[in-house]
C-alpha cells in the first residue's frame, strides 16, 4: 500500500484526545450500523473501518458523524458529475494527474497528520482538463482516504509556482463546490495550509478561497515566503519530498505511485457508484442533513 497507516499508539492518542477508547469506538460503530438500518433513504453500510473513519471525521461525535454520513451519500445522489463514471483508469482522470494533483505523502507525522501537496506539473499543456474532471479526480483521492486512511488530520501545501491565469479561470467556478464538499461531505481537521510561490495575480483567489471557509481555518493559512526547501523548519524532513528539502522521493515519483494506487481501486469505484441516498425515501421530517431536499447545498451544487 502507498499510504502508511497510523500505528496503534498514534490511533489511541487520537482517541484519547476525544475522551474515547477502542471499546467506545466499537460501540459507536455498532450504533451507526443500527442507525443506518433505520434510515429509509440511506444505504445499509456495515463496513466497520469506513464507519470508524467517518467517526474520526466527525471528531468522534455521533451527531456530527450522522450528518456527515447523510451528507456524503446525499451528495453522491445529487452530484453525478462528481460521483459517477469514476473509472480511475480512464484517460480523462489520468490526464488530470499529469496536469495537476493533490498528492498525499506516504508517511504520517509523529502526531498523526497526513501532509498533502498540490502542484501543477504540466503548465505548458494547452489541453487542460475540465473543472468537472479535476473535481472528480480530487474526490477519488478523498474517497480512498475516507475508505482506508485513518489519521488525525491534514496539513496541505499549495505550490502555486506553475499556476497560470488559464488554470485560475478553470478553478474559480468550482471553488464553492470544492469547499462545500470539503466542509460538509468529506470534512477533515486541517492543521495548516502553506501557500508557496504566491503571485500577485493569484492573491485575490487565495483571499476569495479563505472567505469560503470558517474563520478559524482561514487563520491557519500561511503564506510561505521562504524557499520551498525551508519547509523542513516546520515539517518533518522524512515526510517531505526531496524537491521540498526532505528525504522522501521526488514529488513526481510520488504522484505516479499514488496514481498506481488509485487504479487498484477500480472495481471498488465501479461497485460504489450504486451506493447513494434514495432521495425519494427521505423522511419528510428529516432535519439532520445539511443536504435536505430544500437545503442550500443542493441549490449550490445544481445552480
């Protein structure tokens, strides 16, 4: 496997931070299985590992986790452009990763954070991927993380060195949907966001993006004015690729290995496309989801 998982000690430390134990997690997972059985509009998920990861995304709060689960499977129903036809081997998805990609680092930090680096690799490519395919490729990675990757949270590095105005024109229309997915569907605790090679032309985009997230998240954005290699001052050297001052493989090689890992999930994504909420069966008095039939997210995603 490309991603190294939490050690048992790291996982127990994360649980302890939320006043939880392995036994309480097992009980909460069983509760979620039973709760899903009673929801007429939701699939009957019994995958304990995935439900444990949902719990971590909900900070081990059952009420938050139920909303996240409802949001996730409802999004799969109302956003077919993102959640359907997701063969990771199809050329459109491969082309996205050749052009630009979020690449998770294989190792976790000592306190259980996953470092993810976004970079544009092929700035000269005139055949740019569509915004929908960029979103789809990104969500593929997030779904694999939700299925198998257990961690405390993420630290994200945005390397904007090769960012062009053409790419910005692709990015802007999908930002609201992207952050809605990140906030409501596959939420994660973010430790820091490091923005490298910020150009004056891109500064308004960064400020716009900060306005789409909670204030506390916006305050975690760090505009990195030093050299990329100096990131070792704030992040472990063994985590970072050699092109960022670390000892890990070059980012391009890590991207290729991550793409190979994603392709191993081809059958899973084919089976998963049928697992979604049945909106016709949602109870009329259902109030738990940000994605209610008249909810703002549905309007946001479909407008």
